C-alpha cells in the first residue's frame, strides 16, 4: 500500500525518517511542507528549527 501524505504530521514523520537515514536535504523539504501545513506559526518555526537547511555544498 503506498504511503499517503494528508497532514503536517505525515510530512513530519517522513522528515524524521529521512533524517534518521541521513538524507538531510529531503528531510528539510518534507519539514518545509509540514511547516506550510501547520496553522500555528510558532509550531511551524519549531518544525523548521528541528530540520536546518543543509549547506548548499553538502551532498545528500
């Protein structure tokens, strides 16, 4: 069964999974989508702080 992404929590769970597998750029993209789907600006900021943007010179 394919994964479905319907809520901010779905994207955040996927971001954490990508971070655990050292795929930081993908984790950040998923976290950005989770933050976009969060109505509370403070919560969105906490999500983005948990997944800092990777250095542009780093490879995923």
